[in-house]
């Protein structure tokens, strides 16, 4: 599997990617990447709404429409597994929803977070 973000970036330059490289792009990731620029949000919404459009057609549409007009779209940043696990532990520990846990994660001390994580890791290892 090649670098899908490099392949997606070829849409902006007007370059051609191979069919195999295009097929490796998950439509969801392509739409999420497109939503990183205000000029391409509309087409991302269209692709999300009409989710049966093949990725090859989505790629060609973006390549044709935006060729050379958009210089940069940031890649979507994924949360690390550690951050996701910490969020899960905070939710369980304080019995709160995800949004509230994110707020707690911002204000909680590193020491307290480490204690909570360690406690849940010990419990998980026992099972």
C-alpha cells in the first residue's frame, strides 16, 4: 500500500495516480482530507451524501475541478491510541461522556492521569 496522502495530493497538482493507488484511498479519508479547506468542503459534503460514487470518480472530479486552484490541504490528524485510551479511562473513572472527558483531560495533572491510567491498566491485565 502506497502513501494515500501523497496520492490524494496529486489531485491538486493535476498529476495522474495509478488506478491501484486511487483504489487504496478510503472514501471517508478522502472526504475528511477535502474538508480541511473551505474551498473543497462542499465537494466533500457531496461525496459524503452520495456515498456510492466510486473513489475513482471522486478522485477524477477533484483533480479536474481543483487542478492548480488549491495549493494545500492539511492532512487529517489522528488521535494516538494512547490519547484515545486515556480518554476512555477518564470516562470510566469520572463516569462522564466523551466531551466532558476531553475537558477533564485538559485540566487534569499528568501525575493524576498517570495514576488513573496505571490503575485501569492493572485491572485490564488481571482479566
